[in-house]
C-alpha cells in the first residue's frame, strides 16, 4: 500500500515539482483544537507503513510520527484554537490553519495538495484538493499522521488537567458519555461553544 501512495506522489512531483501534502485532525470534536499539518516527503527516504492515520493503530502512528519528523524535507503542525473555530466556523478556521501550516514550512514547495474537496482560498502557492487524499498520497497520509498524533497528545495533556471529562478516552468527540460529563461538569475554555449551542452554551 505504501508503494502505491509513493507512486502517486512521484507522478505528481514530475508534473508539479516539489509539493507538500496537507491534512487535519479534529474537525468533529466538541472541544480542543483542530490540528493541521503540512509535509514535504523526501522521495529518497521512503517511510514504510505510511497510510491514512485512521487505518493505523495508535502505537503505529506514534512510531511513524517520529520517522516522518526525522526523514521529511520539511514538516509543520498548526493548532487552531476553539476561540478561532467559534469565530470563523469550523470550515474557515480549518482552512486558515492549513494555510498557516504551509507557511510555517522551512522549505517553500512549488505546489500544495490538500486533503478534501477544497483548498485554502488565499494560499500564495498553486494548490489542488484531493478527496480521500490520505488514502491516495503518501504526503497527505504523512500529514494526517502528524495532525492526528499531535492532537491526541494535546488531548491527553488536557485530560491530565481535567480528568473529570475523560478526554483521553473519547478525544473530545461527541459521544454519549461526553455529553453526560458536560451535563454534569459544565464546559471549560477549551470547549467549542458553537458546537454546543443546542445545550444552551
């Protein structure tokens, strides 16, 4: 599978030059940040096992995170706060986070490939969307791993500070248990109020 993802990237690299893959994690949760990542992989240093983060175990993602950070030409991670999500809405906050992740790269790519069906509107680099890109492109898959691991680590840190919400268990997603805990304990500054309007927040 990894070789198919790298073959896709090799073809795109021939057409567009050096490019970065961009993905995010955490659009659906009720709390915590959206985490966006941008990655330029080194074709000379392929990383075995790179795949859509949702298809990998937590242990595998953690191991791949370290390899990606070590072997990539450039990689960056950007956190989008609940306040920005509430202000801009989840779509535009995510687009802003993706743009900032690209701009933080130490190496400027010639092209940007973004997971999903749209690209940030004000990118200064040519870009294209790729639906289900994390299952197609090694670069987007690598970005999905960085975004997911970074966000999960952040939620575990929050869990240590606010154990009553069991954030390490559900990672902030809208589970039955999570709603029950919000009902019991109320919300904290790290919650997305725009996601909780039905509950009166």
